[in-house]
C-alpha cells in the first residue's frame, strides 16, 4: 500500500512539473485565452456581480457555468485584475488539477478491470499525454472537467463495490461539480442515480442511501446557482443560459458544426503547408477572434437581439435555430455527421488541429482505444459507466455543437484501454498469459460489478 501510494505521488508530482513546464515554455500567462471567464471574473471582483456584456446588454449572466469564473475571480482578487501574476496563479492551479487526473486514472483502470501494470501504464500515459498537458495552459475549465469526469467514473465503481459511504460522497461531489462546470454531464449524472438503484449486488437499503446522497449533493451544489438564476433571470436555468445560442452557432447556413466558422481556403492551405503557425498574428486575429459565428447573423436577426437580456436572446436563438433545422433537415443531418466525426477525430476548422503533435497523439489514442476496447470486452472489463458518460455526451455534442476540447475529458479512459493494449503486447512478447493484463474475473464478480 505504501509503495503504491509513493509511486502515485511521484507520478502526480512529475505530472504537475510537466504541466507547469508547458506553462513556462509557452509563456501561457501572456495569452491565457480566458474567453468569457475573464469578463465575468472582472465583473465579480469590481462589485458588479456575475455579469456579462453581449449584444449591447450588460447584466446578470449565466452564459458560463460559475465554477471557473469564481476561481479566476479569486486570483484577480489576490494578484490583481487581469494581471500576468493572476493568470499565472490560475494556470498553476490548472496544473495541480490536471496532475490529479493521474492517480484518478490509476483508480479508473483498476476499477474497469485492469491489472496493476495496466493501471500504472495508464497513469503514466496520462502524465505525458500532450493534450492533457496543453489543457492546463489556458485559463479555461477543461482540465477541471477531465479530472472530475475521470474521478466520477472510478469512484462510482469503487463505492458500489466497497459499499462505503465515503467514496460515494466523494463520487457525488466530484460528479456534480463536473456537471456544474460542464452541464453536458448532467444527463450522465442523472443516469448514475438511476443505475445505483438497479445495482443488483447491493442491498436495497444501500441503493436508496446512495441515491439519496447523490440527490442531496445535487441540491446543495446545483441548487443555490439554479435559484440564483431563477431570481435574476425570472426563469429556471439549471446551469447555463447559452444552450440555444451555442446550438445556433453550429447550425446555420455558414456553420462548420463546431464552435467556429470554417477556415478560409487560404488559411487552410497555409496551415497545411506549414506556412503559418497557430501563434501567427494573422491566424489569431483572423481565426481565433475574427470569425465568430455571430457573423452569420443577418441584420434583421441582430436587431432582434440587440439590447435584450440573455434569456430573451435565448428565446430568439431558439426560434432561429429550430426554424432553420425544420427548413434544412438535410443540412442539419450533414452537420450532425460532421460533429460526430470532429468529436471522434479532430476539428479540422480549428488551426490547432494542424499541429503534428496534436494529430499524431489523437491518432494514437484512437487506435489504442479501439483495439483496447476489443480486448476489454474479451476480458470482461466493467465498461457500463464509461459507456453511459461517453455515449450520452457524444450524442449531445452530435446533435448540438462540438469543439476540439470536448474530447479531452474522455482521454483518460481511452488511455486506460490503450494501456491494456501495451501491457498485452508486452506480456505476449514475454510469453506471459494474456489474462495477466486484467484482473481475475472472479474478483470482478466478488466486487459486485453487475447490474440487475
């Protein structure tokens, strides 16, 4: 036990240092890419509340979930509003949160069915994986989301197998915090409450206890924010009031299916031939800032949006989006297919997708995950919980909007599958039985991993 703890601590520290090294190497605090978090955090620190300015209206906002803006506001309060020191501090926090995914990946690999060797390889892969490292170099919540999702999946299995209250409380807090930070995970978390009630190898009283705890944590964590939204917006908004505006961004005559308009042929050619890097000023101005989906709005549509609150704008975007889908079913289904491919592969309308390291790492993780999935099914890994999380969010992204960063929270579980492949290959080369890459099946049954 002490040896295992020491190894995981070492991997955590190394993961933190790698992520911090990336922050330092990229001078990430100079261009933190804080998107809406910056404006909202500034508003919080300057006493104007959780507010945002868009379409000529400044007022109470739910455009972003509250978790990360409040964290950034804390750094602004300590180190100064929008100062390099404040951004460096939040990026260091990102590195700590991102490093935490390493031991959580070890736990997840063990709970899914991997041997200790598979778990350590999975943790090592997450420690060095380029996209996991890069996620910590922007002032955004993606590293936090990835850590919460990985922890929630591992802790669900651990808690129902041990039947202990502590791990279930930890699962509930981490899972609901992840859903508060990224509401796309609200449906999977709701399913967790239903699944635990059906978990056959737990007594009925424990099933009800766990479901009640999850409900209670949801009320405590989500409740205050939802009630705040009701008070300031006059409408029930569980987390974010940007569902329809985001869905519209990916579903209009000019949409690429993701959260940005298609790259121009000129920019795409420059990126493909290596004539322009993603740090090039023309690229940043022309792609990162200059081609917002709002450019697809007609003058008449803009006039309907100007000066209105977020909730009123959401009604307009809902009308525009549903009418467009109704009138363009073929285009909508084509965009759904594009979103499906972009979520699985890369967003080819994102300039960062033209980096060799990104494309190569994405190809490697997909190949490893596909082969690993076949091996995991063969060796009877416990895949239900990852499947629920992944398939529900994949369906949501396919039907609404996607982005390159949306794949990052599922990389740890994909790397668990990749680790199974690597350990299986190593065992085959050494002549070790293939079953050494997974736990003994009887152990899985004894831990109560089946559903009724």
